[in-house]
């Protein structure tokens, strides 16, 4: 990957990646570490993988990498309770299945079903099914948590 | 690589070989109401034309499905507003607060937006009530360049219009101020002459 291309991608995608990780974990410094790691990985890619990333929107690839790092970390499912309203939303997110949570967040970020499918490993035609289930699950947990 | 229209979820159900979900969805149209996932894909503009058309026809004449779509949008809105409660704890230096996520354009295709610029189908589609006003506002803000000023003001409200004008380039800001000053002076001179 050329430096110029990586810089352009980072300029475009750094903030969405930060927000995605922050929403999943509620930890801004962790989000910054994940973003750094993801963009370093992007800069280090070469060969077929690099071609594949540059041929399509790199955003889905970046979100996929970020989600993989977050999955290994327990922040995504723990509720630190720093703030009741933040905790409520994060707790409701944490109660969803990993794929549901990621599909929902990626849809909210504007990705296509195909990109969501590629990043989460869900079959493309099942994405709306997963999203509907996730929206209902989220609503149930969030409304239940607030009442 | 084919350029996908922004705002349309680019997996088109029914565009490829028929699979179980599409067959189920299509069959459900013949036998009754489409399932919620089909309605969501419709609202996200992710259906292939050959599926979208019958679904649209069905929804147009079915209060139950129209209500189901409204319910899905309500769920979506709850989710979005819950996410905003997380976003308020973002560090200020990220500069993301209040910024809308990029490419959140689902439900309002570029065609709708372009047509809304001509004051036709797009805005009437919005007014038809598939989307709540706030969601519409969110989507149109990314495309405001293709709307006329009065149409943009109709959808987003005059206050937001003024805010967006002043958020633009400093030249626009100065031009607007100069116009306002000029108008004020002209009115003053006219009043002075009359009196």
C-alpha cells in the first residue's frame, strides 16, 4: 500500500472506526489503540489482500479488523456503569449476539448488506433477518433496562 | 467494478439465483404479508427491482405492512438515539459530536434526492411517511446540495437552513451579511424618503 493511499484512507475512516469501537466498548483510549492497530495493519498489507482492499471500499475491511480486535477484548460486553444512560445503551448492546451487534452497528454506519455480510460472516440474504432480530432484542433490553 | 448507488444496500434480494429466503419472501407476498426482514430490505432499498415492485404494490394497499414498516423505523430510531447516549462521552478532540455517520442514507435513494430537487417524487415519498422527519433530516443533510433552498428549508426547517448557511465557507457568510446590510440600508433610505 502506498503511503498516500493509506493516509487518504485514514483521513476518511479514522473517525468512523473510532466511533464504532467506542460504541462497542465505551473506552475511548482503547478505541484509539484499536484504530492505530487497524491502520498500521492496513499499511502493512501487500499482495492480493492489498489489491482486494483497494478494489472495494476499505471501510468494511477496517470495521472487520476492528471488530476482530474488540471480540478478543471483554470491554464490548462489560458495562462499566460510569453513566447510567451510557451503561443502559451499552448493556443492551452487550446482550446481543456478537454478529447481531456488529451487523446492527455496521448498518447504522451506512454499510451495504454485502459489506456487512463480508465483515461479519453472515450470509448476505440473512443480513436483514439478523438486523430485525437485533433491533427487537436491543429494544427489549434497552426499554427493560430503563423502566 | 460496478459503482453502487449510495444509499441503496447493494445486495439485491432476488437479483441472483433464487434462494430460500427470497423464495419465502416472494411466496409470502402471494399468500399474505411479507415478513419483516423483507420489509426492512425494502425500506433499505436493498431489493432487486423484480421483488421491490410487488412489495411496494403490496405495502401501498396494506395498512398492516405499512404499520410494520413504521414499527421497524421506530425500533431503528430507538437504537440510534441510544447510540447517541454513548457518543456524548466521546473525547472532544475526535470532533465527532453531532456529526452524522457517513453513508447513512438508507431508505432515501439518490434518485429520490435528485427528484426531490425537482420537487417531485422524492419529497412526496418522504412526506408519505415511510421515514420520520428526523431520519429524513439526517439523510437529506448529506445531499442538501441537490435540493433547492426552499425545498431544503421545507424539510429541515428554516433554523437549520440558516445554521447550515453559516456553517459554510466564510465567503458565503460575508455575502449573506453584505446582502442583509444592503437590504437594511435600502429599506432605511426608502422610509426616509417617504417620510
